[in-house]
C-alpha cells in the first residue's frame, strides 16, 4: 500500500529533531538497529531504518479512544524504546488523545477538528476501543457524538489507520456473547482503507512503536496477515517459540499451580495454556521493558491476540478446546503445522492463515462447555518427574 507523504508539523526532519534534543548519532543508530530487529528485518536493517527515519518528517497523529478501558494507552507508556517522551516529542506530533493531552472538553474537541482539517489526507489515525452499534450507537458518545460518527469522520481524512488492542481489533469483551452494545472493531466500520490491527488485550507497546517506525522509515505499512496483524509481530505461534516447549514434547506438565511441575517450570498446557492456537509477539518482545511475559511468569496464555477469545478460549484454566485446533489432538496439530512451517516461508504463512481461518470459521461462537484435548502422555507412564 503506498501512502501519502507524511505531513510535517515543522520544517525539521526527525533526524534534525532528534539531534536538536541531544540524541547522539550512536544512540540513534542503536535504536534503529533494535527497531530493524524488532521488525524482523535482520541485524543489517539498522542503516536503512536510520536513513528512512532521518529523512522523515514528524507526522501528525490523531488518537481516538472509544469504547475501552485505557489499558492500551498504558501499554504504550511502557514501551521499552522509544520512551513515551521521545514518542510524543521527537517522533510524532500527537495532536489529539483525550487521556494524554492537557486540555479537555470543548478545547480538546476543537483541537481534534482543527488538526483533521489542517492535515486532511495525511495524518495517522490510531484508534483504541470498539464501536457500539446497537441503539444508534448511544453506548459510547464523546462531546455528544457517537463513537461511530467520530470514527467515520476521522478515518475519512486519515492517511493510515492503526487499530490498537482487542477492542479496536474485533470488539473484545464488549463483543463477547451476548454483545449487548453491538460492539464491533474498527475494520468493520472503516472498509475503504487498510486497517492495521495491533492485536492483544492490551498489545505490547513496542509493537505499536515498531509499526509506527516502519510507517515513518519506509513510507508504508508493514506486511499484514489475513486478520490485519503485522506479520513481524504476529507471524509465529507462541507454542513454537515457547521456552517450555521441550516440556510439552516430553509430556512434562503442570497439573496444579502449586505442584512440583510448576516449581520446575514445566508446560502449562493442562492448566489452560492456549499457546498452541495463538499467534503473538509475547515470547519475543515480552512486557515491562522486556522483564517477563505471562508464560514466563508461570501463567497460561489466554489467547488475547486472537479474535473472539472470550468465547473461544474460555474457560481460561481449562484445556485447549478441541474445536479451536480443528478437532485434531493438539500434538498432532503441532506436528503437522510445525512440519509444514519448516518447509519454507510459504508454508509458514499457510499455517498461519489456517489458524486464523479457524477463528473465522468459529464466528458462530459456542456458549457451552468445551471438550478436552488430551496432550501426549509422559514418556514414563509412572509419571516420575524428570530433571529440567
Ligand atoms: Fe483495555 Fe484490553 Fe480494550 Fe486495550 S484491548 S482498551 S487493554 S480492554
Ligand atoms: Fe508453552 Fe503453552 Fe505450548 Fe506449553 S502449551 S509449550 S506453556 S505455549
């Protein structure tokens, strides 16, 4: 997708802006190398990221918060690099975000209107929150206008649209059965433009940052999967990156959260881990400046980067539903998909599309208790606990 030129808020390029704020050339190149690696472009991509960022002009960003909890904004505040201060002051010009901006009420809404008029066709629209459609959208109004009307107007003049979080992606818990407010995602409303879905509840702040850096450095959005998620972050299954995978394959499972297996760091599949059916950047980017992530902290993945996870991945502490993995035993699924992925990139994309398609097929989401998928038995039928 080709994008319009980024709108400058002043005459300075990003490179000049960063230099003026005391960012050394060395620190800039280190940051660009880290972003190149985060984007899956390899260790040699730093110079091309640097060249693109150096020349780019600070874009105007309009950030709408609709039917949501503000957790996604909190997640961005915890991006490892750049810090929110850099993001706000050096990389983007955040013209509107009603949590972070100083003004409120009429002044804030005026700022939004002025920015959309002045930068029509070029600004970057970031959206968190779902859009309630029931009863003419009255379940989310800002300044007397419905979320639907605000989104439609803002999207019309946007150069690119990024939906951040599960709420903006597909509706999230608001859209779980019975979805009383008729909540939908941004892409259900904005159908004439590509919508990037930064999936998760909340998503990892560094993924949002890296997506914006890609847009600035290369003038286009990153490559997406069939659900609008950037492949650099959502192209791999948690189960295939998980440090506990060897325990899964060896049949070493946590049976209770306080048992010996839990203390030894064994696989969490039997206590509800949905990692075999989930594509997510958690194992790579991790959380809180790369301190840890749910599975690393001993908690099962609940599948929050996948559509309809409140309906398809619950009960969270129950075993992975058989119908999520197409009725296969998960070990057979893992072997089949894993072998196919090893053949090459195309096979990997196909496997990814297949898993995404599973969720598409499940749009008539179940409301009954879930069947159980049996994991492979431990190699020692007596169940003795081997060493890590
Ligand atoms: Fe909150 Fe999760 Fe929605 Fe983000 S995706 S706004 S964290 S409920
Ligand atoms: Fe890791 Fe979960 Fe897979 Fe076990 S089931 S290996 S904890 S992703």
